[in-house]
């Protein structure tokens, strides 16, 4: 079983949206069974999943104090991919979650404030000696700062070649437990998520090989 952790000290960067979207995309692409895990006290991912009509991906409730044991049980139960959403703070919870990761995905919005906030997350990932990938999320179309952000982030680690742009369908889909892929598979947003998942899956295979 592979473990993808989505982490960032900064709130509002789209961790929960990414977790749900990548979980559905992974399941659709045949990489499942997929289990979503929510370690954020706000439980936004759990609330989203509870609104879903589809039975997949699975949702795994767990006690963070026994995370490793829960991960082992999921693997024995046949789960192929676990995606873990994390709280927006540097805590012992995040340290323990990163310790079980094969790959840590760090979303960031293309703004100076967001870029300044990535350092502490990078430090945690490097401390745990885990593979890290940045993804730029919520970018404005044709904005110069998007490219500048990618250059700045590349000095700290690998940047996903797929950028997710700011569109209302991301928020609309999350209201009732769906994703942009499930709203309209031909939309630009759905295409971005599909391409991002392909890239993330390649990185997961490298990290766990």
C-alpha cells in the first residue's frame, strides 16, 4: 500500500479539496481501493465524504496515536492507496503522519505570503527524509506570479508540472461530496486533476520502489 500525505502549514491552500479530488481520480484510474484519512480537527474531508453518494473512495476513521497500526490494517484489508489530509499547523500530529508517507504533496497558492510559509513544512519533510512535491493551486489565469512562484518553489524541491487554476467548479463540487471530474469530465478543471494524478502516481511509484 502506498501513502500520500497532503501537508502545509498554511491554511486555505486547498489540502482537503486536493485530497478528495485525487482520491476519486485514483479510484477512477484503477489505483484503488483508495482510503481517505482526515487528521485535521476541523474534519472538512470527513464532512465532504459524508455528503457523497458514491461508495468510493473509502473513508478510514482512526486514532492518530495508533497511526502505524491503522495503516498496517488498511494494507492487510486490501487498500492500495491511503491519502491523508492534515491540519494547517506544524504539530506532532503532522510529524507522525509524515513519518508514514511515501510521498508528501505540498499545495501552495502563488502569493508571497504563501511562499514564505512553505519553509516549515519543507523542514519537517526533510527531517523525515521523505519525497516531496509542490503543487501550485488556485492560480489566476495568465498571472505572472504563477511562473515566478514555480521558480521560487523549485529551489526547495520538485514542483508538479500541472498547475490547478482558480475556478468556481472546485468549490461547487465539494458542496455535495463530488469532484470536478464527477461534475463534468470534459471541463478544464477535470483535465487538470487527471493530469496531476498521473504525475503524482508516477512520483508515488518512484518513492515506494
